[in-house]
């Protein structure tokens, strides 16, 4: 009887929440296809936390280039880098070094939307995570969830066309939210065998250790949650095969209906370049290798589209440069690195060619420009 009651509750909740805006959903903006955006649900959680604490939001919103009307509009998508900026500024205002963790601990998981119910109605945890891997694109085109199961059950979060080094609070939100999902869906207080995170902290905060049941390995090569292999076979408390088939049909329709990325070789090149630029690997040879093509075939395919690799690279750098310069706390030296320039002078020369002004003149037109040196040193020395 208890099982049937939980199924009826899940069905009722699904009908209420399946058509709501999910907490996080990424879609393609019109200006450049490879820059992801989000519904801004996490940013709005942070702003709600500011309101609850009696803090003003003016500085946070202006620092992120937003207005109160925009943050209060749940239907308005935000660029991912804007959401990251909101979280960073809100954390400073709240003096909360662990804001992402705290937000993930307290929000209603049902706000994730349709994806939550597809996962919750799955038979086993492995099925739920496979469904998350398949359908997370409905919610998120900037953070990709991958699941693998062999000797252990591994959940990996990969950033796509977003500079991971600039983020800390958003990724911690995602990692804690995924652990909460696994626990809630199984009715089991699962303790990860290991959690690795790319960004650096001096130590594992005590509240992280208390919640997770162990230490977090910071400064690692991947953002991963590792459970014992047996966790994958755990049954879910709300499993309902009929409901799951129905919801997966809705999810398949949502995948088909969402805006599709460009297809063809040019679109594939545009998707690859942003993640290769900061590492100095945005070359014809490297892109061709990742696409499984020879350099000659890649060049010929682009020529058939009436474009060259050099032109695509130049247009991308110009587009990203303008966007990064709007983030006034991001040093010009760091922007140069993100765009694949090893010398700030090379970036300045290129930006003048694109726009007719220097990076500082573009960033501070009211001051008439000024020095192109950043107000704080770059973290990318030696790169």
C-alpha cells in the first residue's frame, strides 16, 4: 500500500511540475551558437538568499549586468557566465564562501522539472543516471552529465564552452544536488567513495565532510562523484515503469523540439574552438584530429561552406573578446589567455583591428580608455 501511495504521489507531482520551467535549462543564444545560456534558476536562488538575509541586490545585479526586472522574470534566460558572476558576487555580499553548497542543500529538487520525474520514476539508480545522461540536455547545454559503471559507479560533470576555471559555486551546487538526488531517489543515505573537484580549496570544509561522509579532493583533473558499484543497482522508491515510459516520451519530444545546434563541419569547428583556445590548441591540426579528419579534408569542407578555419577563429575571438570585456572584474591579461594569446600586446593589436579601439577603450568608453593592463595580475602567468 505504501508503494502504491508513493507512486500516486509521484504521478500527481509529475503532472504539476512536468510543464514548469526547470531550475536550470540551457539554450542557444542568437549571437553565437556555441555560447550556452541558462534559465538562471541558481542565480535566482542566490538572489532569494540575499533578500532573506536583508541584503541589497543592487551591487550584485549591476556587477553582473542585470536589472531587478530581469532577475525577477523566471522566463528570462541568462548566459552561463552571467549566472557564475551572480553567484560569485552574491557569495561576497553574503560573506558565504560556500554559497553553492548551501543553495544545493536547501532547494526543492522537484524544481529541476521534467528531468527529475524521469529519473524518479526509473527502476534503479543506474537507470535514473542513464536517463539523466540522455535527457540532461533539456535542462543544460553547458554542463554535461556522464555516467559510467564498471568497478565503481562514476558520475562526471563536464563543462562545455564555459571556462571552468572561473567557476566554483555553480559546480559545487551541481555536485551536491546530484548527491542529494541519488539519496532521495533511493531512500538511502549514500556516501560517495570519492569526490574530486577541479578548483582548489585549502581543505575540505567540515560541513562538506559531514554531508558527504568523507573528504573532497580539490585541485583534481575532473569533477566526479564516485559511488560503490553496488549503488547503481539500488531500486528507486518511486519506480513506476508505466509513468517512466510516458515521461520519457515527453522528454524525447522536448529534445526534438528544442533549438538544434548547427550541423556540418563548420558547426562542429565552432563548438570545439572555445574549449581549445585557452590551452593554445585551437589549431587546424588539433580540430581536424578531434573531428577524425585530415587537415586537407577539413580545409576543403570549410571551403565548400565558403569559409576558412582562420576566418572562423577570428570571428570567434572577436565575439568572445567583446563578451569577456563586459565582465569588468576580469583582467585583460586573463582575457588574452582565454582567447589563446600568450602576449597581451598581441591581443590588444587584434582587438584594435576588430573594433578600432583598444580593449580598455571598449571596456571604459566613458574614461576614454586608459591602460590595457589589468587592475590585478593574471593568474595565468607562464601560459
